[in-house]
C-alpha cells in the first residue's frame, strides 16, 4: 500500500473501521484488558501509523497519554483536526515506525498499538520495526498488532505468526483473536482480510 498516494487521492477505507461496530467493540475489549486493575492515567501509549488519529483519540479519551506517529503529513493534518475536535491531548509526530528513535517519540511506552503497518512491510522493515518498538517500550509493555494473513491479494502483503515472532524475539504472543472487521462485499471478496489481533507481552528482563 502506498499510503502517501492513498491519502493524496482521498482513498483511506481503513478509516471506516471507526464506524464498524464489531471491530470497535473488539478493540475496546482489548483496551479494557490492558486497563483492568489500573487507575487513570494509564500511562504512555504509542499509536504506530496513527493515520488520521482515530485510535489515538480513542485511547486518549480512555485515559492514556498518547503519542501518534505517521509518515504521511496529510494524514497527520487530519489527525490534528480530529484531536482538536475531540478536545484531547495527543502528541503527533511525523516519522517512520521503522526508525522511532530518530523520530524522537521518546520511550517507556506501556501500550503500543499497530492497527495496520507491520503486515504491509517486507522482512527487513518488519525486523527494523521490531527493534525500534522494543527500544521505546517499557519493561512491562503490551503490543497490540493487527495482521492479515500472508496470501496473494492486492494492496496488503500480509504477515504470518512466524514473521511476527521473528521481528519481536524479545516478546511473547499471548493471544490471537479475530478483529471482527466487516468490509463491503466487493472489498471482502477481493481482499479476503481474515485479520487477527495479536497481543504480545515483553518478556521480563528483555
């Protein structure tokens, strides 16, 4: 997926996920799990490939201290408008998720969310992202990462469990669950998403 081109021509169907009730409910369930037993504010959260800031805003509303990063400036402009409209505090950073430290996002993140960048990367990019996420994550961090399975399809490359494990060797996959996303019938037939949320926990001492 060429995201700069997609935003330049106004093609960003992933934003429709914000109105897809089953998808939203599933993600809310995942957030509930991370927040259970904690008090607000829940701590630093990083939204990888934040796009127009949909989930960054949602996390901020829930009580996380959120930083969103994206490489597409047009997407970040949409995110700034969304943040202002919602009246929440979200730091937005222009940068590459495979080079987080150079982008200056900081460190100590307890929750990291990737709703669609990793599964579009090649192997080198995946492993670079894994190294950078590990470098900025807290010792007790959780990573919620969405991935479409590897198969021939347009737009999205996809990623399998082995690729995720190889990119994040210092983390353990604790849960895998369907995202519950629903697509228009034509897109469903062409893309065959079958996407899964992977929950990873950083291993102690890693």
